[in-house]
C-alpha cells in the first residue's frame, strides 16, 4: 500500500515509537508530583519545551503544550479575543483557513465580533494591500495560516508580520500545523504573537500539540482546573506525547533540507508526467518552489467526483485524500478551491497527494501510473452516464 495522505496524518516514526514506549513504561509519573518519578516526568516535559522553542526561535517559557492543533488554534483565537475585546471587536482571517480556525471565527461572529474574511488570489494567497485596507483601530487579532493544508500555498508570514507591527493593538496568530518542522519559520523575524502546531503531522503521536505564545501576551484560558502550563492550559501533561513531539521535531530538523529538496524534485516530475499523460488535469495552488510547499500536490480532474477517484485509487493500493481530512466526508465543494475562483465542477473533482518521511520516489511514480489506469476509465463512465 502506498500512503500519500500525510497532510491528514503521518505514520509515527520508528524512533518516536521507541521513545513513546520507553516513556510509557519507565516514566509514568505525573509531572506535578513531588516524588522522583514526578520529577523525571517534569524534566522530560521541560526538555521537550526547549526543543520546540528552539525550532521556532522562541524561548521555552513561550511554549504551551496542548492536545493538538485544533485546541491550540481555539486556545489562541478565543483566548486572545476574549482577553483583549476591550480594545476593539474587529478580527481578521482568510477564506482558506483550516476549519479549526475558520469555524472559530464564524462562532465569534455570532457572538458579536466583526469579522473580515480576506479573499485570496487564484493560487490561494492573500493580497497584502487587502490586509492593509481591512485594518482598523478596532482590529485586535489577525489569524493567517502558514501553509495551506489543501493546496500547499505558502502565505507571506514575514511580510504580514511587518505590516501588523505598525498596529500595536493587533495580535498576530499563525496556524503552522502543516509547516512546522518542514518549512522554517522564525516567530521573532515574522513578529508572530501566537503560533499553533501539531505532532501527528510530523510523524509524532496524535493527541499532542503546542501553542507558542509571545512573552507578555495574555490569553483567557479555555480549560480551568489544575493550573498547569502557567495556568493557561490546565490538565495533566501527556508526557509520552510531549516527548514524542520533541523527538519528531529533532528528527525533522535533521532531515529537513534534504527531504524538502527531494519532495520538490518529485513534485515537479509528478506534475510534468501527469500533465503529459492525461487530459483535462488542473493543478491547484502555487507550484513554484518559493510559493508552494514541496510535499503537497492538489489536482482536479474535471468531470468526476473526488471521492470516486479516491476510492478508485485505493483499489490500486494508493491512498490519497480529497480536501481537508476534517471535512473530507462533506460532499460540498472545497471552500478553499472555491475561494480561489474554481468552479464547483472543478472544486469537487480535486484530490490531494501529500508526502512524508517514508515516501519514496517510486511511490510518486506508481501514483502516476495508477492515475493513468483509473482516470480514463472513470472519464469514459462519466461520458456514458451523461448520454
């Protein structure tokens, strides 16, 4: 089986799995306990905090551990908005955010906040002048993702941070779930106030993530109870998961440049080959090396439904996905592709191919061959049905 759905989740790296097993067996104490086993667990948590902080060019005190990207996004957005709403009730995001960001903004809109949803261009990138035009004296939060989870387009985070630096009342949140450990981002250089990440997109365990929160930024906690994470996120630490996130981060940093260069070459070869072999193929998102993540490919095959193509490829032992994993069972057109100006027909015929550490070049070329086999047959079936 060829697994090319790494943007949905990744297989746990063998070295991370070994780490998880060792921690579960040998370091099962509660980090809040005073005895030796608790101290050992606390030490692991603090070591992990340093690893994540270093990857972001932050300080350990600015890293808060969560249950994953969704909690980190909610914690940042709702926590900031509820804490600073006395400054103003205007907030900004984009039309192409992950549901764990976009739906929080729609919720806040119902609570009386004024929301600006920035449009994007044909590759899914915001226009900086439209962000500047949307800013007001009442704007308290801007939340814009780093790498789009469906099409891989990279947003100009550093340029956005430079614009927002001129608005001292406005805080800047970045959803970096799809980029952390792959495409470098310095929270200092980008002037980011809050940033979300998740372990399971990086060959770490599910159920673990983190939120970077710049020093002196205060949020209203979502969870109240034990006072862990400086009172910002109560709940017993998931010590194995946190250790696994740190190990996955170390492994990703070690292989980052080599793997990203490999993925870019494979992506270019895949697109060139598929465009040569098949008709009516549309490649979505920014495909340039500077503007698109090398590990995500999004294609539309006009005239067919994406879920049909996903299942057809599965019969060929190739696993891919349609749009975000969180909304892949929803038959409506992808909100991201629609925002990019694609018709419903094109937007409902897209598949996402995404690579991970275990991906080999042969996997990518075998995917091309599988598409060569199934797409013409499906296109013929669609022609017959139309008659």
